[in-house]
């Protein structure tokens, strides 16, 4: 008696990240859906933490994946594209911060007010001590800290995601930890 053939559905391994990006680069949007399903939760979680759970988290998340589709032909082929996706999200976070700063300046000038710019994130109430402390350190340090401590990325992965030298990552991470400790000890 011949052994029964195994089901083909059970034998198909999920596509690797480089394979998905290659398919996206060819215009296969179902591959973008697979990539989204695979990484939307960790990328969204990172964006939410980096922005203090701002109202536009989902917009930033979707913009990140749309930009990934556009950038797919330039993907560098590393086994996991999670750091690459987070790097794209960081670029959107920087643009968002710059846009909000410009908008705030324009609104102040329209009012004729001369006031010190206040980071609107500092008004967040009802967050834990750690969340408030994170919002008090610079964005660059906060993002580096979150990538290392929350997302579990290594320093080389963070350097690649942020497109900065590894020494910059170590410096930011050290400073972020020191500043967070000082803020938390003072609260």
C-alpha cells in the first residue's frame, strides 16, 4: 500500500521577509498584506509608545507600510525587515514632529503671541511614571531606548534602522537610561 501524499498546504513555508519585499517590488500587493499581517502589531506598538499614543498612530502605521511598498526595490535583503520598517516609521515621526512644530509657530504668530513653545506631549496626564519620563527625554533618545528595551533590537539593528553610526546609538542609549533614572528618582 502506498503512503498517502501530504497536503500541500501543510508543506508550504511562509515567505521570508526578503522574498515578500521582492514580490512587493514586483507589484504583488498580496505580499504587502502578508508583510502587514506579520509586522503591523510591533510597528504600531512602537509608534504608539514613541508618540505617547497620539491620535494619528494608525495613520502613521499605514503610511509606514505604504512607504515600505514604495521602497521595496531598495530593500537591503536582511533576514528580518522589522528594523527596516521601524526605521521608516521613525522618519514619519520626525516629519510629524517638524510639521507640528511649524504649525504651532504659525498659530502663535497668527495670535500675535510670543510664548515659549511647549511640547504638547508634556500635557499628557494619567500615564504611568515611565511613560511620563519617556516623554521628558529627547525624541532621538526615546526612540533609541524604545528600540532597544521594548522592541528588543540590537545596537547594530538600531543603527541600521535609524541610519546612524553605532556609536551614536550607544551614546543615546546611555544618556536615555541616565536621564530616565534621574526623572524617575525625582518623581
